[in-house]
């Protein structure tokens, strides 16, 4: 996500980095490169031009902080303007209404709308303690109704029992009535899409909107389509008066322009972003965090939130005690590895830590996934005694473990060596604390065991 844009911006700022003074000519030259980087990332032309004009005006104006060097000042202005372009802050759904709150998801075919219905239902249930009813109202696309039922079943969410012979407007009305009678406080309607905007589609969506008066109409827009997504958003907004946007596939090879252009062009807030194919990969959109990611500053707050969902305070304190006593075992390592897998890919997590951006880019996600499976197989081939006391694993045991895991002795040796190094590092981390270790390591590279894990999977 944003890799190309991030690299281009970094190259633009590199030319002014370390200078004692930055002239108006320097600013204009830098902004020319920034504008080209934005355009190559599929940012709308007018949005890119206005953005660079505002940055240039502030950079040569009086808004100079004496505590920052000139290059830092320009990067700060760019950061602030990115936030302003994408929205001042996270925007919540309008759910403070008499139940059921009705949310209507719209979008073109292939935007990930049906999966997003399930993701949103899970997020509302798990994080806001809502009781959602998912409604399949797409009677045209083959298996669309069954797809949502499958998604709902895998998440443990109830799905309204519609069928392809029903009228979509009638489905929506009956679903809202059922939700009201059965105590569901939220209804999420999956509407039909088309390959492109047409009058028939818009008329049907308008009729559904009239019938159930949704409290939120959200467009699911595919980031992979670049500037096309922006024009699609304008078309849906003109017909339905959208309340917000959900950007899907932001984790893919998208150049990211849609995320930067969407709010500026439509005036509608981005409320959520899809960050992967897994059904828990939907995040509340925070413009400030996204701006930090784009500029390679990491996103520690999102990383902390992800970790908090996986680790209780008691578990964290128990692990800290183990690390201090140098009692971290291969069983603990396996547990940590599985936790990281649930949180996301190694590269995406490492990219959230300031200072680990370059290391994250050096990680091949597919290779990392394969190696994590090998590590898991090797550890599971050990006896409980071996997992708790790696020192007993001699030559004959290593051969047996390699045979049992379908690997070779070299891979077993490599894992044990890396484990011992990580164990030593994490023990030092626990004893010295964050401040001491960062000072010793020369910056954010010393943050936790995740950096060590990322290092294991470098290309």
C-alpha cells in the first residue's frame, strides 16, 4: 500500500534534507516532484495541484517552527495537508437512532461489497456490541445471496433468508421489519451492483432508500480502480446523497490515489478501509494515521489496537516476567508467531513501526508465509520437553525433528539459532525498557520482537 508514492516522496524530500536554509526555488522544485508523485499514484489532478499549492504557500510563508529544520518543516506541512485532504479525523456511523439502525451498502460489481457487509457486521458486533442482521438484496448476481449466507455463517452472524425470486425493495422492507420484531439493532443491506453505473441500477437503489430510509448509505469503492473510483463515487453520490465511503483492497497493489482524492472530490468522509481478504480486515479510517503511513512514519496506534485485541493485560504481564527471567521458550515463540499471523502479515505490521519501513519492504510476504509454516511445523515436531527447554535438542533430536516436520537439519539449526538470538534480544528489551533499548539500538529499530521477526523473513 502506497509503496510507490512513499518512495517518490522520500526521493523528493531527500534533496532538501539537512540543508540549513530552503529557498523558494527549492520549495517549488520539491513541490513539482511531489505533484508528479501524487499524479503517478492516481491522485486526481485538481486535488494534487491544490495540495501542492497549499504546501508551497505555507512553506515559504510565516508558518515556520523554529524547533524544526527546514526539511522537517516541509514534511510536517505535507503531513498536515494530507490529513486535511483526507479528513480531519475519524467519522463515526450514525447509530444513535431508534433501532434498528439501517445501513445500506452500494457499489459496482467486484468492489468487494458482499464481503464488506460481513466485515462491517463483525466489527459492529465485536467492537461496538451491536446485534446486526445481514440482508442479501442482490438477486441478480449468481450466488450473491449464498455468498453472504456463507460469510455470515463463518462469522456467526445471522443472515436474512431472502431468495432470487423476490423483489429487492420487498426484501429490504421485510428484513427491517424482521429486525424490529426480533431485537436486531442494526440492519446491513447488501444491494446489487453493476459493471458500470446505469439508470436501472440507480432507480432500484433509490427505491430501496425510499422504502427503508437508511440512516447510512455507504459506497464500497475499489482502490485498485484508481481515479475511476472517484468518478464512480461522484455518480453514486449524485443519485443517493452518500453518507460516507468504504475503501476496499487498500492492502493490494493500489497506488493509493483514491484514498487521497475521494474526500476532496466528493466531500464525503471515508469511514472504513479494507486492509485484506480476511473477514476481520476492516479498519476505522483515521486520516492522521494514514498520512503517517504514506510518509513512512509508521502507525503505532493501529499496531497497539491490533495487539490489544490479541493479548490481555494478564498475558502481557506474564510474558514480561518470563522475558525478564530469560524463561522465554519455543512454546512461547510459537504462541507469539500465531498471534502475529492473526494480526496481519509481517511486512504490514513492521511497516507500522517507525524506523522499520525499509525492513518491511525487504520482506517477501509469500516467502514469509511459507517460512512461518515451516517454523510452526518444526516446533510442533518437538516434544513438549524440547519446546520448553531448547538446550536439550542435540544432533539426533534435530534429525528426528527435521524428519517429522518435512524439513532438513539445516532449517532446524537455523530456527534454533534465530530463536536464541531473539530470546537474548527480548530479554534485554524487558530488562532495559523501551527508552534504554532504543538508545542502545540507535532508534526505533529496537522496538520489540516484531523487528526481529521481520528480520528473519528478509528477501
